[in-house]
């Protein structure tokens, strides 16, 4: 009975080993078949053509619009505000009459000063004749020298009184001019702060109205401090162009030039502050508006340009898939010099099999399904890609420096 049991156990173990070997053989064959099928599979991809062209390099930052000039108009004399001659929001020119203070008290002061001047001129003329007559009499030894000296002093006093009267007239005329309140600059009036009929004083804190000059507009924006060398070099070459767009960078609002680079770096944010003057004839830029501004720091001549989405990271560096004439892909190691907007500048290859050439096609979508030597077809790939053709230079990306080498990214 025991012998039969042992025979049964050995037979069962042998059957299990045979089944296991058969299963392994089938699995190996299936894997080989799958690999072969994968190698023969054609992957649909999207491609773009490598271009060689002059590429503008931009540095971008977030900013706000400010008035080029802003003045709170105050009265320079005390009195009753008779008229307000502007409409809120009205464009005004420098020198335009915008308000009138009651001029009558200052007209009275002017007439008083003019009367005093006429009186003192008459007294001066009398003193002059008396001095001239007594001087002749003294030469004839008819009067003493003391009398001549008294006449000369009276003449000096009369001349001094005339000058004081003339100063009083000038002061009264100036007050009359101040009573007619004029715009100190070209700009837009704001909300009226004082209504006609109120008594206004030169010491009033609020003023009458705020006038803002917005053409050109001032745009203050910040960029990472790592861009300082390139910005400094661009400013040393001359005027640096600036382009201002709305917050989501979909619409250009104006163009101008950099006016000022701040003389210190913000330590808390590690950023530089710049001021640009931007033409604003259509008033697209408004004070305190948030915008995106970018400045042209250089133009890279004859750059090899590919879409940034075509560049893939690898264990030994960045690479792209190049589509060959027989519709297979070749993996090329590349060195990215810098990234600007949605394109990357590729350094020329230093070794055979590195870099790209103008006119070659690189894969921009579908790379995750590719391997070197795999077949491809130019068709629809999953998701959204750049498509075929030249890489776009249109700026519609987020904030930060848009022309930055990989090693120069802000910390």
C-alpha cells in the first residue's frame, strides 16, 4: 500500500514540472511575438520643421501702469470758489482755465497799489526838483551843505516808496492770476473735490481736482535678478524696446522703451525693478492696471530653432526624435542654449549623431510611444501639440523671463 502511494506522488510531481515548463515556453513565445509586433507598429506623430533664423530674445515680468505725471491742483490764494470750468474726466491742456476764485478782492488790492504808486511818484519828482535846486544854490554858496544832504535823503526815500508800490502792484497782479486756476499739465481731470461756492484756502489739504497725464504711460515691472547682466548689456547698447500686454498676454496694449533700471535689487524677492515709458494715445493703459511687460534684450542671429515640446529629457541629457526619409525616427542628443516663448535654441552638434539641421523634422507629439528606429506616420496624435510647420514666435505664455538659458533659471 505504501509503495503505491509513493508511485502516485512521483507521477504527480512529474506532471506538475511538465506543465510548468510548457507554460514558460508559451509565455516566452508570446513575449517575443509582442516585441516583434511592437517593432512593426506605426506610431502616428506630429512634427515641426527645424528653422535657422534670427530669434528675438525677450525678458518678461509682471507690472503695473502708473501715471507719467499726476498733480493735485490747489489754490494759491484764499477766497470764494466762483466757478468750476471743467467736466470730470475731461482732457485738458496745460494752461487751460479750470476754476475761478472771486477776483474782486485782488482787483481792489491792485487799484490801491496803483494809487499809492502814483502818489509816491509825484513825491519822488518833487524831491528830485528840490534836490536839484538846492544843489545849484549850494554851488553859489547860498545854502549850507546840510540842506543839500537832507534833500538827497528825501529823494532816496521817495524812490524807495515807488519801488515798494511797484512790488505791491506786481503782488496784486500775481494774486489775480492765481485766482484764475489753470491746468499745470496735459492730462485727464479726475473727480471734482470741491464745489463752486465754497471758501477755499491755500492751506487746504485736499485740493480741487487731481489731473493725471497718461500719454505716455509709465509701466513699472520686475524681472529676476539673474537677468541683470543681459539687461545691463542691452541698456549699454542703446534704447531697449518694451512691449506691454494684458494680464493673460493675449492682447498687445502698447510699445515703448525702458526709461530707468532701479539702482538696487529687492532682497526679499530677488528681483529688479524697471520703468518703461509707453505710448498710450488710445488710453489702453490705465493707472494701477496689472499688465505683463517684456523687453527685447538681444536678437540671436542664425539660431537653430525647434518647438520646446520637441525636446525630451533623458538619462544622459536632452534629445529629440528626428523623422528620417524612410519614416523612421532617430534619437539625437541636443544641447539647449536657451528657451524663448515656446521655442528652444539648439546648439550645433559637436559630434556625429548630435544636434539638428535646418529643414529636418522633429517630433512634437507622440514621443512617449517611440523608440529609436520605430516607424511613424504623420497623422493625429493624442492630446494637443504644435503640429507641423515652423515654430511659433507669438508670445502668449506666463510670467517670468522668457529668454533664459537652462542654467539661468531664477532660484
